[in-house]
C-alpha cells in the first residue's frame, strides 16, 4: 500500500464518526488532497499523505506519536504544523499553528489547500437551504477577515508556483 493510500485509509477510519456538511468528513480531506495533486500538481507522497491526515490529531483521538510512527517524521511534522493548539478563542488556537506552518517546509501548501477546500465548501452551501446559506456566508466572512493575517503569518518570502497559485485561487474564492 502506498503512503497516500495508507493515509487515506487511516484518516477514513479515524474520522468515521464525523461529518462535513451533509457528507462524510473524508470529503473534505479528499478535496484538500485533490487540490494539491490535481490543481497544484503535487506528486510528493508525504505532502499528499499530510493532506489526508491534516485534521487527524486536531479532530480525533489520534496522537502525534502515532502519526510519526506510522507515516514518518516528515508527514508528522506537516500534520503537527497545521494542527491548531488548544485555546479559548479561534485566534488563540490558530496562533501557534501559524508559527509552525511558516517554519515547516511545505506546510503552507497543506494549509492553503485546506482553507481553499473550506471556502469552496462554503460557496457550495450558498446555494443550499437558508441554514446552510447562512452558515456558508458566516464562514466566508470569517475567512475573509482572517485572510490578511493568515497571509502575513504564513506566506513564504519567495513562494513557489504552487503556493502563489493557491494564494491567488484562495483570494478569488473569497471574493466570490
């Protein structure tokens, strides 16, 4: 089994009880990985595995040591970088992750693909019922508000083509 297939299977089992909108949580993980692979052109197995696993420590009972033992140091470092810290507010939870993302090679790609997948899901919610539409509008407004701070915190000084494209595509998705 490839590293990516193993990560997909592991994440599917770990997130089995969770949903994402009206579907399984793995829909979000699959979209995050697909953005990197199909839209950015990433073929790095560790990076794609991290896309599948990016929420596994934050949202399930999986410990960082388990990710490291099963998937290796690089995948574990990427997952750790994008994992929010405990905190009372969203800003507190994100602050440490932003520092780690900026310091971990390629973690910005995982974070931007994750955020883009989230914004696209919100856009899909805008065509739903009133509750879904309201939820999508609130989330997009929050992402728009956070965007300058996110960029200031994690943007690479010399971004590669993939990172540049993700920032541009995220900006377009936020504009609507």
